[in-house]
C-alpha cells in the first residue's frame, strides 16, 4: 500500500510493540548493502516481546545504506510476523549529526508481492497505516498487518517493503530501499486457536471470544462485543429524558457541547478479563478503564488496546500481551463489566474564599468531592492547529479530593458555569489523560476509589466571583459476571 506522508501527518509514538520474523535483505539499484546478514540477538528494539523473539532467531540485522546530498539513511534492523513489520532507521547529516523523526518531511512506504506487480491495500476500515516515531537513538517505522490481509486475501509468504525518502529536513533527494520479507518462518511459529464462545452479561453486553494467537513476539486475544437491543433502548430512553443529543447539528464553537458528550458517554461500555494458568495464576489481564491507570488490572500488555467498529454495530477488540509458552491449560475469565450511569452533581464555589472555606458536595450515588483552591495557569495553544501560530491562554485550576462510592470507578462529562451564565469545559487531570499527571488515584482495602489532584477549567481566562462545577456521568463496575472459557492448547 502506498502512503506518502508530510511531516504534519507523522504519528509520533513514545513506544511501539512489534513482532519479529527471520528475514533476508536485498536492495534496489543505487543502495549500498553491508555483506553481514546474520541474525543477531543484540536487538535495537527495546520491547520485552521483541527481545523474546530475537532470542529465538526472529530478528535480522540489515545495515542497508542510501546516501544523497550529504545525508545518509541506514536501515539497521527489521522484524516481522503476522502482527506488524518494523524497521529501525538511522539518519545522519553530512556532519554526522543524527537526524530525528521530525526531519522526515516526505516518505513513501508500501508493501508489494514478490513480483512487485501487486500493492497490498487495506481490506477494511479503520486502518492505522504506517507509523513513524523515535526509538531510543533511532527512528522506528512500523506497519500493522491487521487491515491488510484476511481470509479472502491471505498474507503471502514473500513480500517487499519499499521505503522511498523524498525530503529530509529542507533537502530534497532520493533515498530508496527495497527489503524482501520472508514470512514462512514466522508463520510456522504462529499458532491460532479458534474459540467462538459466547456470553451475555446481566447488564446487556454480549461477548464472543473469537480466538487466541501465539506469535513469536506476542500473544493476541481477539474478542467481539455488542450491546443488546434492550440495553440500547434503555440508554436511548434515558438520553431523551435528560435532553442529551447524539448529533452535532447546528452546534458551533462556543456552544454547550455537554449534551452531546453525555449522550456519547452513556452509550459506552467496558470490560475487564484475566487469562489464568492451570494453577489459577493470572498470566495476562486487560482492563479498559483507560483514564484510571492507577487502578487498572492490566498484566503483561505490550501495546495499547486495539479496537474497531464492525458494520453490524459490534466492536472487535485486539489485545496484545507478552509471549506465553510452556502452559498446559489456559482459561479466560471475565472479571468485570463497566457501564456509564447518569447522575446529578453540582457544586457552587465562591472562588475568592475557596482556599479558606473548601466546599464539599455529594452526588446521587454518594460520590463525595471537596474543592479547595482556585488559581489560573497560562499555557501555549496552537491557533487552528498551526504550530507556528502560538497564542497564550489561561485555564482555571481547582484542587480537589474525592472518595467515590462503592463500585464507582470514574466520573465523566464535567462542565463549569460562571456567575454570568457562561459555560466552559472542565477536565480532571487523570494520569495518562493530561501530561501534568497531577491527580493521584488509589483504591483502599474496602475497594473504594480515592482521588486527589486538579480539575482544569478550559480557557476561562479570569477568576469569576462564583463558579458552578458539574458532572453528568459516573462509571460503575459490575462484578456479578460468571463466564470462564477453557482454551484447548493441545500439544
């Protein structure tokens, strides 16, 4: 698949998880190639799953170089299996100074079959395409394989990766690579076990445990979830009664988007599961309460949670974990279901006296928040996404402490309104949600969630006399689930 990208289209990643395969290497005309092609264990990839694959011979050192206009680009290492293809890139200017991913201004990346007559295109939507990011002192380029191949369009044993760099920094040139990929070894080491077991929870969320796949660098679990008709009708009724709305029609910047955000949140569900060994030990686990990182039950994941919407309204989940081996029996156990519930919460704050007279307020579930202080902070913001057009904005910052009620793990859809009636978006600073990570989240011996941190009032610009804080949604954890599926590993 061809993909020409400008700098602003690059997806910068802090960490990527890639699978590995034994490969050979070749080049197109005009490219120097080192004669060393031996597989090696001292991999430049820093992921635990990839290191496991490297130790088992599923990695290849390349040392391929292309030079033009005084700039040298090297492809140093490649890994591939049915999950992803990844390459480690090193780029230097004519003085030998390392270049960064931001210097990759224009790149063309695509996969072809062995004959080079067929480019592999996406087979479904959405597709992540090619990704570029920093990786220690190098640059990593990856291509996920989920959207390229399926049963009707199977992955071939042999392919070519084409990398064509057209512009580095302000320098236009020609840096080209053609790298053959041999998938036979990786495919032979991959084991797919079909499961297709179904379950519907009392809350109205249906599951289909599709399969589990054991690959050289990862374990992949695939499930599909779908909300029942009864659950959808219930949430639609609540949304209508509350005045929530599903569309953005006639809404413009400056309008109150809270009814839209609330309707979207109310329709969302989540879940958590564990994979147990024959002794009942938790081998891997996933929990998609994404913002509550402090209380998640994720064990041994090697990437973020992947999911895509299917045409029938269901969602397919792809979860990657560290490689699992030497197990005689595995059991998938559903741990919890998460639903979003509506609530009424309002706290009226006198900001001038808030530090001396904190305000404590409860909602209908018994969640208790105490607001202690208000300050303003100045930050930079790009005007309409233009990185060269920076403006200064001021957010309100409110310090708070909270104890959530039994089985409540989150609050959502916050908003604020000043004494003139003007509304603002409000955001708790949860770990992983904002870069500041000022909010600490813990769970006590009774299972209650405690929070201590800050709430941001988006671009309020000044300190009003009074401010009313509200939230409309709470996330509830349901442990009344009873679903286990034994996985037949065979020999």
